[in-house]
């Protein structure tokens, strides 16, 4: 079961009806907005444009180049 809430005053506030037993363990995963994802992509592209001399099959065979696994 998944509930979506918001942080208000430093506490996670769940929507009405999201009743969890006292002491329940929960995992909180912040939701990435479209704007944040676009900013991250822009930053990664700026870095990627500066990199030179990498093998053309790096994306496909990164495990080979990093760990010595057989090429795909």
C-alpha cells in the first residue's frame, strides 16, 4: 500500500484516511518533480559534452571497462 503525503513543519502529513498503526515503520521516498529531473539531465549533458576519448561502445559494455567482464 502506498500513501502520498507532504512535509509540513518538518513532519510527513498523510492524507485523510491513511491510518497506520502506531509504531508502524515507514519508508519515505521524495518524489522528483519534472523540473528537478530536467535540471539533472541538463547538468549531466553539460558534463557529457566535455568528455573525450571514451570507447564508442561504453554504454553497452560498461561492465567490461569497469570490471573486466566479457563484452556483450
